[in-house]
């Protein structure tokens, strides 16, 4: 037997050579990869010619799509391989002419041919690249998801998602703030290590309101919030480190400055400050002196009850204990608006004990006070025009804070600030205090009419001979920063955000729901007796006061207004009270509404002649109030048989409101008598005076003894509500209205002139 044999490959037809000892063993074609058994050698016979193929039965040769040529395999084998490529080893009969084995010059025809495996398929082009792209996309999604989780977690830890945080989360944030003693490795930051907390109390429940300074016309953007923004911008305070707690701010920035909320917010701000920080606490509120000790009045504070107030000394001592390297308290205390007068009690001028504490702060604390002992910090619900050099400056809200904008517009001078520099509070104070000196000189040309003793309406005699107390306001800066200087560390983690709690956070489950209180308040609510402040952002007691849920359950309304009207004969007391409420609302919204301002044109002879017709309005109002009083007196006998505490309390409240409005209208008619007698105070066009406004005062102008007696009865009604319905909306409203000043007097009214609108406009 020859050492080497030849045979065509059943896969590609190429003639292969193989050794004799490989017969009946598996061999592999190097060309196409087909694995097959080497055919054995039969008897050496001459090749037998194969019969000619029958055209009727011959199948077309199989074509390998990979090589585009016929595959020399038996039809049956090809068919099986095509139908079931999973077959890897099988024997198929092969036609004699399909395969011939040559051995020298002798031909041998094998009986069978065994195909071990078909040729392998070529891998699809681009397979690895597709896998790489898929892995890359999956990896990118994982990175994005991980980053989102990390961001939410860090923001939650910092307390910036406080709006949706639960009480447990808020507690966790508050607890985490105590861990700031440790130095944290953080991504380097270029933010200055500075912070601001601004606390403004404006819509007092039991005290005279203060002006936030909102300008509905948009001419002067110098309200409390805008001033804080400008202060932060010029002092390079990061936006994330500016916090405002103020009930005067428009939603959604509005926060309720109740006593516990002020205390908790201040404590969190000071405790979370770092050693390298430089901080400012701006506090705008009333202060009072009780037994020689100064107190700050929160929103719900009662001026004669120290338990409802915040000791000023505690605030200063907490500032001193703060580890920040520079600590500044800007105290805008004892605000007063001469154009509005004393509508409710307030702390008066800055007390001696308060001024002494502010002038002698602890070491490391700087205090900048808006006024000095025996002075007010003046504010203007209307515009006030102040001339600074050759420029007219508009004041809206607090005069002291408005001067911040003036100083920033003129520039503070000095070098460009760096993170290691202290807060330039001295430069700002020097500018503002000089402007306030000029303002005080201008203001001092008029009498200080802030007290009730100055009254020009008691008689026709002139009171010009009475010595007038001069108005004035003198800010001062006291104290000095600590001598230690801590260099700026950009790798230290920023101070965490301060979470300002809500009344619900503070009082929790003890509070009745806002909806429950609102249903009661809306039913008994009446328009204010006096014209509301234009700059006021009114906060209702149902939004702020912590009424107990179990107590209010005894004051539920079980009937609608429509049901009461239909069953008026069965419930005469309820029907009479409901009718009185509706009539009072009509008086305040219709022709019974009383204007509280006058212009120069109203002093003409023709205008004075029309005053008789104008006074028909007040006369009609007084007539309606008298009829309502008589109607309520008729149903007074059924008070004892009325089982509902809601209707008992509402009856007394409506009776008191009728008396209060009658007294006010009587004061109103007395004030118009002053106009007829030309007793109005003079106007000063240089100050932008365009007319007069009715300001409040405690003393009544009338000499009618019946009206004075009615005022005594009014106070008794309020005392009854406070005593018989404690800690309810009726008691809170009665306590507030009991101290409302019903006396009136004319004061000059200022408005910006149209040609000065562009000069007064300030958007910087």
C-alpha cells in the first residue's frame, strides 16, 4: 500500500492527501474545515464506469453559499445537513461516481463515506463591537443611576429637601448638624465662607404691625427680602447660605416667626456654622422692657407677658457662643410708621436697657443698631422721598434698610474681597450711618407725632404753642470681631442648610388641622375696620396659631348658612347672627366703605360743600349698625337655650364688632369736621406730600360721652370672650381687637411723583 493516499474533500471538493495509516480515521480539511473519515481502500480493480445520470431523477448539485460552488456530497447527506445542522456525525450512502480514491494508477471506490462535522460557520462581522457598545451603554446607565442616588442622599443629609421631608428625616438632619466639629474632606470650593440669617416679624397678632416694604408698583425694590438679597450679593455670600424667616415675604418664601420657630432656627444656624465662617444675623422686630430686662417680641408675643417673648440677652449670648470667627447682629428694632400711627400696642421707643445691651456686646460680637436710646426706627408704608446729594431716593419700608441700597449704589470702596477678608461691615455702616444722619436732620424738621398725647382734634384751639418733640434716628456700630483669624479652607465641607420648621413641625399632633380652623375662621371673618396696609402680606390666624384639636371639637358647625336661612324660625339666634355677619360684609365692600385719604383738591370750596353729601355714607353705616344691635338684643334671651358653643361665641363677637365699627365711624365723622374747619396739617411738596391719610391713635377725638361709654362696653365684651372661650379663634381675635386703637387723626400722605419714577426705580 502506498504511504500516501488522495481523496477529494466532501465539503469543498479539494483533493487532499493523507497517510495510509489515517484510513478510517477522522481528518480535517484545511481549506473549509470539514471533518470526515478517510475512506478505506478496496480491492484493486479497474474503475467501473458509472452509468450516465438520469436527467429525470438527477438533483441539482448543492451549492455552498459560503464558497458559491457545488458541494460534492450525496444528495441525502446534503438534505439532512440542511434540514438539521445540529447533526455532527452520521453515515450517508454515496454514489460510486461521487467519490473516487486514487491509489497510483488503480482506482478504488469506497462503499460509504462518514462526515464527522460540517464546516464551521464564519463569525458575523462586527460581533465584538456590538458587545462592546452594549457593555458601554450598561456602564453609562449604572454611573448615571449611582450619581443620582448620591446626589439625593447628600441633599437629604444637608436638609435641602426639607419641603418633602418627614419629621424623622428632619430630626436626622438636625442631629447630623452636630457632627461639624470633624474636618471633612470635600471637593475644593471657591465660595466665600459667609452666611446670613434674616428674621423679620411683620404681621403681629397682638402688636403694631411692621412694614415688609413690598411695592406693588414695582418702582422701589427695597423691601426686607430684596435688601437681604443685595446684602448677600455685595458681601459675596453664597446663595445656598442665605436664609430668610419672615411672615411678610410672598409665598413660597413665607415662614411663620413664632417664638419656638425663631429660637430653633437661630440655634440651628449658629450651631451649624463652621470656625472659618463669617455670619450675619439680621433681626427686625419689636422690643419691650419688662422689669428692666429687654425682650424681642415674636409674632404671637404679648407685650406684657414675658413668657411669650424672647430675652434679647439670650440671643446675644448664643451669638457669642457660636464658633464662627466673625459674628454680626444687625438689630432693626422698634419700627414705627408715622403715616399709619399706633394701630395696636407696641414697645415704644428703644428702651435704655436694650440700648445698653446693644452697645456692650460680648467679645467677638459686633452689633449694628438701627436707632439709639429713646428713638424709633422709622418706616414708611407709603413712599418717602429722601434727597441724597442731587438725587432723590425713595424709601419704602424701613428707612434704615433702604439706605443699604443707597450705599451699594454709591459703592463702598476698598479692595476686591477675598475669602480670607472679614465682612466689610464697617464700610457699610459708615455709609449708611451718614445717610441716616442726613435723613434724621430732614425728619427732625417736623414734630415727632408718634405718641397719643399730640392730638389736634380735641378742640378748635391751635396747639402749635405746645413744644414738639423732635424726630430723629441715629444708628450705631458697637463691638469688634475676635482677634483670631482662621484661613480659608476650600476643602472643608460647606455648612449644612438650615431647616426652618413650620408650626406643624413644632406643635405636631397637638395642633388642629389648618382646614378645621379655616372653616371656623372663614365663617366668622369680617373685613378689617381700618384700611389694610398696602405693603402687608396678611397671615391669617388659622395658618399660624397652634389651636388644640380636642378643644375645637366643641366648636364645630353642624349647619350651613342655607340651612339656617330655611329654618330661621326654629333657630332665630343663629339666623340673626348670620344676617349681621352678612350685613357688615356688605357695608365694608359697598357704598358704606369709608375712604381714608384726601387730596389737595378736596380742600376746595366745592369739595367742602360736597362733604355734607359725603357724610351721608357714614350716617347710613351708623344707622345699619344700630339696627343690627337692636336685632341681636331681641334674640339675646335665647342665648341660654343655645347648645352650640360656636353660636354663643359668635354672638358675642359680632356684638363687639358692631360696637367697634360704630365708634370708628363716629371718629371718622369727627375727622371730617376737622377738614371743614381747615385744621389739616400742612403739606411739604419737597417731601412728596400729595394729600392726607387717617392715622390711628389710642385717644378718641370725640367728646360724645355715649361713644366713650360704648368703648367701655366693648372692652367688657372682649374680656368675656377671652375668659369664656380661651385658646379659641374668638379669644385670639378678641385679645387682638381689644387693643386696637380706634382714634383717628390726619397726617401727610406721600406718593412718588410721576417725573421721579425713573429716579426712584431701583432693581439693583
